[in-house]
């Protein structure tokens, strides 16, 4: 079973979905889903992530909190996700971006704040 964890509606025809077995972009009109390829910091393809949350970020990108890879940054044009430099391979469950500050909550209830 691939349970959804979070949804982000980009437009009337586009829905981004964070699931226990990866990230998907869903065309809600045609009902076709496309898995999002994940690239590691070294440029190698990574296995699908257990994704917790998706939020809008800078330059038309999205950020994803994951269990295995920390943060992923999605390029909405290329439909790829790249491991973000902060905070590394940590289990994250909540993220927020406000006033150029990135709030990252780790699974152990630690809060990290990064100025972007």
C-alpha cells in the first residue's frame, strides 16, 4: 500500500503528492500520475523517499520533508527532486518557509532554523 502523507495543489490541474513510497505529480484532469526522480547531492539517482510534507519555496520550486534524505528541492519544470544542503540525512516531519527563514523540525523534536 502506498499511502499519501501530504498534498500540495499547484493549480487547478496539478496536484503534488507526498507518499510513503515517493513523490508524484498528478494531472487531475487526465488523472495521470508521474513519479518524481530523486537525485542525491553527488548527482546519483536515489530510491524513492518516504515523503512527509511539501511546501512552496523560492524560484518556483517546492521543498519536501522526507524520512531518509532530509529535504528535497523539486524543480517543477524538470520534475526532478534534488537533495537540499540543509540539514543532511535527517528524518524531518515538518517544514515552513517564512521571511527568508527555513524552519525544519526533525523527528526527535529538534528545531533548526536556516537563513536562506
